[in-house]
C-alpha cells in the first residue's frame, strides 16, 4: 500500500538535486515490506534508491534511510524525487483517464486495441482492424459487391 505523502517544505538545493534524480526513480526497484518496519505496516511500498557511493536506501514519500534524512532530519533529495515522480505519474494517469474515460479494459488494451479479427495484431487500421485485415476486409467487400 502507498503511504500518503507529507508536506515537503521547499529547499532549493535539495529540490534541484531531486529534479535531477526524478528520471532515475523508475529504475529504483520496488520494495514491499513483508513485515512491519518501524511505524510502517507490512505491505507498505518503498523503492530502493542508489545513493552516491553506491549505498542503497529504502525510500518512499515520507521516509528515507539515507544519512541526510536519518541524521539531519531533512526531507532529503530521495524523498523529494520520489514525490515528484509520484506526482508526474498521477498527472499522467489523470491525463490517460481524461482521454479514455473510465475504460473497462486495462490501460494497455484501451491504448492499444487488438484487431477485431483476432489475428493478434494491433488495430492500427480501419474500423477496429489491423491494416492487413482491414485491406483483406475491403477486398472481400469489393468481391461480394461484384458477386451480387
Ligand atoms: Zn534520502
Ligand atoms: Zn488483423
């Protein structure tokens, strides 16, 4: 489960470092707690950030294992980057929802519908078919028109 984020006070230096880190956040492996850890329940999700010097820190929107957070009590660049990334994701999700409406299918299927002839290709051609099936269908229709 995700934790609700804390208010992140602005901090120009750390914010700048976080902005540079955001693109790395998706490469930080996800980590779900199997047992409670501190005040976090089992099932809480973290990512494993790689710090400078190769150290690994568990981080989420409210806590981080790095010295900046642990020792300085600061909202470190990892948390800031994590929060920025989550916000970007939320914006993206909202945009997808806006475009697709509440699609009953999975996002992938809604964004990349399959050809209705069931050939396994994507429906990138006309009327819900892939371009190959669409041209086959067109050919079929022309032949039927000639036959009648
Ligand atoms: Zn940190
Ligand atoms: Zn097809």
